């Protein structure tokens, strides 16, 4: 009997520490080397607030509410994705990957909020630890989220995971160089990696949902997002020399609200529809079997 119990325990452990979980560990091992390097080299805060224009009043409240909204949206998304992926009978490891990916978005947003607080909520493109953590965990989030939607563990899936992990490592090094040289062009690889990851995530989302409307996810989360980032950097002003509080706050809000959050909300809604249909189908099949 003891032998049977041990065999059962080993089988259970094998299921928990399956290949997808091992891939996630490798992903973390590679990418967190870059995070550790950045932690030891980058400044923790932005430039001194002395002489800096701060965003206050209504604009500040609107900015705070926009960022806090993610802490409502993401848990709802996690619940819906968990229900739908379970209804579609995806492996537990896939559900785990998608859940940890979605949770990392909240870590990313928390880092972003901390960064903006050090900026007195006046957005300015800078190289700081909190800014890097925002990008690092955002890229990690979407990479893991996409991995959770992969239907099959093929060599292409494994290759993409390796590319994503190595890209995080490369971005860490380039980000540090950008900080030393004070050259924001070193952030361009971040946007390239983000576009690649979103492309994979969108493709896997389409394969899972079979719904063309998934294209609106990258349109808003990448296209609209980066459009307002461009406007923000071009017309948002400088908090020390030429502040433009209204446009800075407006484009900042739209970059998050009309960009990333709208895209995630669209994806979540499509997944909800898929889950509802899958649950209804399972219920009808169960009723049919019972009647016979």
C-alpha cells in the first residue's frame, strides 16, 4: 500500500512540475539575470523635484484613477480567463502560465505608479529602476500570458520562449547603456520586443477563440498606446523648462485608458464570450446524455 501511495505522490509531483512549468522557470532564470543587473546599476528615483512642475488637482486624480483601474480590470480578466480555459479543457499548466502572466501586469502597473509618484505625476521619459521594472514585468506578463494560450508544446513554442527570455536579458543590458549615455533610443528594442510578443499573443488568441475581433487587442494595446506615447513625448512638454500640464496629463491618461486597458478589456470580453459558449455547449451535451 505504501508503495502505491509513493507512486501516486510521484505522479502528482510530475504533473505539478511538468514541462511548461520547467519552461517558465528557465524563462525566469534567464530574464531575471537582466533584472538583477539593472537593480545594481540604475538610479532608483527620477531627477530631483526641485524646480519641477507637478501635476495636481483634477488631472492628478484622473491619472491616479486611470492607473488604479488596472487593479480592477486584471482580477476580472484573471477570473474570466481561468473559467474559459478550464471550460475549454486546457492543461492546468497553461492556465497557471496565463494567470501568472496576468498577475505580472499588476506588478508592472504598481512599478509604473511608483515611477510616476517620483515624477510628481508629470510624465517624462527617463531611465530609472521603477521605469525599467514597469517594462520588464509588462513584457514578462504578456510573454507568459501568450505561453498560457499555446495549444501545443512544439519546438516553435520553446524557441519563442527562449527568444522572449533572451530579449529581456538583452533589453536589460541596452537599458543600462541608454541610462549611461542618456539616449532614449536604447528603449526602442523594448517596443520591438513588445510588438513581437503581442503578435504571438494575438495569433494564439485567435487560434483559441477563432474570432477575428481579436485584432482589436493589439490595435489598442500597442497601436493606440504607442500613438499617445509619441504625442506625449512630442507635445507633453518638459517639467523643468517648458511644462504643458494639460496635454501631458491628457495624453498620459489616453495612453493607458484608450490604449493598454481598452485592449485588455477587449481580449477579456472575447474570452468571456468564448467561455460562455463553451459552458453552454457542455451543459447541453450533459442534458442530452442524461435524457438518453
